[in-house]
């Protein structure tokens, strides 16, 4: 989990990656997604969970 700069580190290490936080410049609307509170927590868990099959599909 990191901003857009973390994507390069995850690619080099071969890890799954979820875009979270400020300065997500390679995805539309991610800067407005909540990560605080119940709804934000559920959305964060969904993003992390979906990053795993996305990573295995691209490998």
C-alpha cells in the first residue's frame, strides 16, 4: 500500500500493490476515496483484497 511512487518498488520486488493515500496521479478519482471510518475501512479492505488477484493475473 502506497501512493503512485510505490508502484515501481512493488513491481521490482514482485509484490501485489494497492494505491492508497495522497498523490495517486496514475488513477482517476483515487484522491477522493475515503480510507477513514467504517465505509472507508471496508473500501480499503476491498482494494487490498482485489490487489492480490490482479497481481497474480498479471504474473
